[in-house]
C-alpha cells in the first residue's frame, strides 16, 4: 500500500461522515451482556456519506452503563489507535484521533471510494484491559471491487519503497511472522526507527474483517528483520499490514496469508 494513498484516505477521512452501530470485535458472544463491555458509535454528518465528499465523523466510546470512556492508558504513545479498512481489505489507514474530555472524537474524513468501511478502535481504558471495538460505515458512491484475497506470503513482497521477505512459522498457539526488510536494490535495511514505541506494528484482520489482531515485535534478531508473534484466532485467510518507520516516514507492507 502506498503511503501517498494512506494520506489521501486520511485526508478524505478528515472531511466526511457516517453513522454506524458497533460491536465488540473481541468475542464475548454467547455469555449474555458482558459487564465489562464497551461500545463504539460512529456518527457521520451529513448522515449519508458520499465518496469523495468531506464528512465529519464523531466517534464515541461508552461503557456497559452508557457512560463515556474518557480516561485512557497510553499504549504505544497514544490513547487510541483507529484503524479503518474497507470491506474486501484493499484500503487501510491507521490514525490517532485525540479523545476530548467527554470521550468523543470528532474528525473530518473523505473516503476515496464507496463501500463498507470497518472502524477498529484499539484502546485501553484507565485501569482496564485492552479493547478493540468495531463499527461499520456505509459510504455511497463509485466503487471498484477489491482484488481477491489470494495469499502471497510466505514470500517476497514489493512496495514502492521496500522489499520484504516475509516468513511464517507456526509455533505453540501462535505464529511468528517475520519481515526481512530490504531496500529496492536488495540491501538490508539497517536504519529502521522506532514508530510509536516499537520497531514495527502489525495489524491483522480475518478475510471477513470480524477478527482483529494487533501485534508488536519480539525483541532481538537482526536489525533488518522484524518478527511478530501473532495469535491468529483460527485457520483461514488473513490480511495484515506491517508498519515500519524509516527516515521519518511510515512504510506499510501489506500481506495476505493462509493460516492452517
Ligand atoms: Cu496507532
């Protein structure tokens, strides 16, 4: 995925709106109402969101009693990580809206194309456990279909800026996903910079977008290789986005993988 695209999407996001009902992406199903549950609502203004048009999005986090969540632990330098992915998993962005004192976040957005967009709010309430809440927003307008999710890693991935030799190794109850990073002349990248307090971030979602995993690198290893321990929720096809910083720029490496 191109950085320029991400910025374009972000800019678009900064100007549109939507509404949605949300639900916890973490699976608390089958146990009735979870007293620890949190809810995310996404409200667009105007209510009908049109691709290419700026909207204002209000994100609101509430607890099981309907009270706003306004106190957060800082995780990877931010109160909240907001990931937005289009249905089909072809468009990805990762931003950090700042919650106001009442726990709401208002942000302008413009969506590049029509379709359903999944919002993942990744946060830890003060003195609580890490949460990921999900909401959907329907965007009207022209839409090109997402390419099929055909797995292409393990293997070499090329982006505009990087080559990544991506490996997957099954371990006990988890998989190790490694990114050996090279520049486009195949020289190992040895000047990675910490990004949000880690040498890399890896966001993974299931093909249907219903399962979300955010992973950070294991320590050690070679400077040019970043290894993530990922707890996949089950077998299936997943798409992930490795994020790495070099020269002050965040580089995104998308991968599609089959986990058995
Ligand atoms: Cu983040």
